[in-house]
């Protein structure tokens, strides 16, 4: 499981602060929809027909218990009580409130998670099986 180092953690916290400012400028009418679009997409936020959707990265498809508990907390308090795990080892919250997304990103950062570059043309998580790295007959460990 990937663990943040000090630089990673600082980057994620800085990104949350930056996005919070961008969101507030957008909500205040100082940043147009067109200007805000790439910024929200870079932070995993989609606008769908019925509600915004936030896609959260799960590097290597593994979670700590603290991370899973945080995802459950976000699902209960910011969504409809559930999220969707994707085939690309992400989780999506499909009913978040638009203005709550900076707070959700801040919560994720406390457990070494983020939504950076989870949309569009970006590097995708890779799905492997549950025995990756421990199977005795494994030809290559795909996790690194």
C-alpha cells in the first residue's frame, strides 16, 4: 500500500487549499464555468445530470482501515450512504453537494487520499487480483 511521505502530504494539503479557493471564486461568480471546468476535473469533480460526482483515487486498489472508515464517513455524511467502487480501483460518490467538495477533499487528505487527476485523460489505477505480491506462482508482482 502506498504511504505518503512529507512531500506528498504537503502537496495534497496545498491542493485542497488551492481548490477551496478556486471553488469559492467560482461560487462568487469570479471564475466562469468554462474557466472552472479544467480545475474541477483535475480534482475529480464531474457535473452530471442529477448531481455532482466525485471520483477518489485508491492507489494500487488497496485501502487501510482508516481510509475505508473515512470513505464510509463521507458516504454517510456527504452522499446517500454509499459509494461505487470502479473497475479502475477508484471510488465514486455520485450525490455529493457541489459546495461540499473542498471539505470532502480535506477529509480525504487526513487519511492520505485524494481525487487529483482521476478524470479525463490521465494515468489510471491498474486493477490486479487479491493475491498480487503474495502468490507463490506469480510471474511478476504488478504492484510497483
